[in-house]
């Protein structure tokens, strides 16, 4: 196994403590530019991002999360809100050129929501691995009110929150002891 593969897929863990080193805006642009190439159904690309770097934006978000997530958000250099545009289908004519895929979603709210959630979650996984490839540590989180986050950060839009992800450079002792993972035979079957 190459060192690059280990750096991206084996070594990273959920980070709970970051250094004060700034995550540059250029790095966030590079992160997105790596993430955007991951495949989604119909190239729907529903993920939308808010990168919270300022103290005030992180304090605003910290009021909408569970108690155990407050300090994680405040102390991370960046907290990204991974969102999803539930009306992603409006852009399908420019994003998916093979056929008129907009017709499959524009009159089906439930199908649109499920597709946005599934594909923004996929993109969130690409986002995490792209961050790791750039040397960033990540702390993905649930434990917040989607409804309140949507009101505070995506008000009057078709964008909804999916999950949160802290970003930065890991501090000494920023990880818990690594927990076990399943073996192939525990969870997989080749038929």
C-alpha cells in the first residue's frame, strides 16, 4: 500500500482538537475543486457549502448544536456546513447534457429530497477524503438542529443542511484511541 493511500484512507481519524493554524481561503477553494469531480447521479451535484471561519459565524452556529459540539465548533479553524439544494434539478439542463433529466424531479418533491440527500452525502464523503489529501484533519458531526441551521444560514432558499464538518490541522492529542472496524467477512458477501 502506498503512503499516499495510507495518508488519505487509513491514517485519518475524526479530529477533536485542532491547532490555531489558519486554513487559508485558497485551501478551501482547492478542497472544493477536488470534491466537485466525484460522481453523482445525473451529475446533479446538490452539495452546497458554507465555510464558517469568523468567530461570529461559529458562535451563531454553536447556539444551534448539542452541548458537546459547542466547543468543537468554536475551537476549529473552520466549520463547514454541508448543505444540499433540494431543487438541484433546476440546473440539470446545464449539468446533465445527455437528456432532459429535469423532468424526473421537478414535480416530485420527495424524489428530489431523497436524491439531494443521497448525493450530497456522497459529495460529503468526497469532501472529507479531499480534505485528507490536502493534509487537513476533519471532524464530521451530527448533533444539531437542521431546522434551526437552515433558518440561520439558508433562510429563504431551497438549500437544507445535511451535516457539519470541522476542518483544520490536528493538534497533539486531537484524536481518541482508534476504534475497531469490521472485517470484510463481517459485513460483506460476494454473490
